[in-house]
């Protein structure tokens, strides 16, 4: 997925004349201070915010999974499983259920009563069952305990091995994401999305603000 002369303004100018490529088969970690436009960028890809320039992709299906892309919390886990089985390929749903260990989540529990980690796994099941080519995770591991994070890291690493054409953009403040999921690194700074070649460099720039 490419951004070509991409600019975004939401109340104020957030990004200006950005030219950057997010590669297939890798997790593109995107860091930036609060207010730099990370979530607004994700929403613009989905058409929520208008932008200038172009977003070039062959993807027919793009999903953004964040706090604002909630699934109905009053539903039970078994209801959600029934919905994805009815709507999508059952073989794909079955594989996702197994890899996400959905069977360990009590099926009669309502989503609002699940732990944060359990709810994120159900979200992954729901959104990935549609076989998206571009997946944007917006603060997906925020506030998760270490065990839940490790489960999700393992799942996403394996998912990319089996879906090498997928583009995954991981908008995050959680530096552990970079430690446990290798990929490319991008920093939003000075209204630009800059590719940073080394993990150590982006962490230093992010922490020190340089």
C-alpha cells in the first residue's frame, strides 16, 4: 500500500505531502506522539476523513481494528461465532478459532464481560474472517496484560507467515510490539511518516522526541 502526496487535515494539518510504502508480508509499526494523526490516518483509509493525494492499493477489503471499531458488546461469544460462520468461509473461521484459542473463552459470556485480551481475540476472529488484504491495528495491545500480548504476538506472526500478501499496519505506543513482532518501522514526525531502518533508532527517537 502506497501513500502518494498524501495530506490530512482534521481541524489542523496533521500530515503533509507524505510519500511512503507499506510492504506486504510485514508488520509496519507506526509510532508517534499523541495528536500527530495516527488514528486519523487509520480512519482516513476507511473513508471517515477526507484527504488529499492518493492511497494506492489493490486491496478489496481493508479493516481497521481499534477501540472505535467495536463489535456489539451485548452479544455472547457463541452468537459472534455463529455470525462469522454464517457470513464467511467456515474453514477459515475454524482455523482462526483454533489459532486464537477461542474455545478457551466461555461461549455464554457476553462480550462486555470478557477480559480485554479475550475481547481482542474475538475482534480478530470477527475482522480477519473476512480475509482482508490490509489490516490496520490501532493501539491493539494497549492495556493488555503480558500473557494476552504474547498470545496476540504469536498469532500475528504466524498469521503473516500464512498470509504473505497481507499488509499489517500496527499503530502503537507499546514498544513491546516492536520487540516481539519483527517488521518495518515508521515514525510520524513533523507532519510526515518517516521510514526508520533500525528498531533501536525509532525507539530512541520516539522516547527522546528527536
